[in-house]
């Protein structure tokens, strides 16, 4: 059975998505099912396969997991 928590992100989608705050690149983190902006120190959630690209919905990264 596939792991439903860690869904893949289409690489083409990842190429065009940018951080809404910095306009910088995003990194897909499979273990947390998030798109991470190192420049903004934020992690955007992916819910039901849809990236939630709202700064208000993003999780701030702490020093140890950024």
C-alpha cells in the first residue's frame, strides 16, 4: 500500500511555484509533505495534493529544521 501522507509533487509544478513572500525557489520535503522556502524560513503545507501558498498558512521553520 502506498503511503498517503507523503504524496509526490509534480516536478513541472515545482518548477513554476515560488515562495509568495520572496519569489524564491521551493524545496519539496516529502517527510512533512511541505514546500520549504529557505529564504523566507517558511514551510507551506500541501493538503490533499494542493500546495497552500499563503504566508498565513505557512509554518515558520526553527533553527534546527530549516
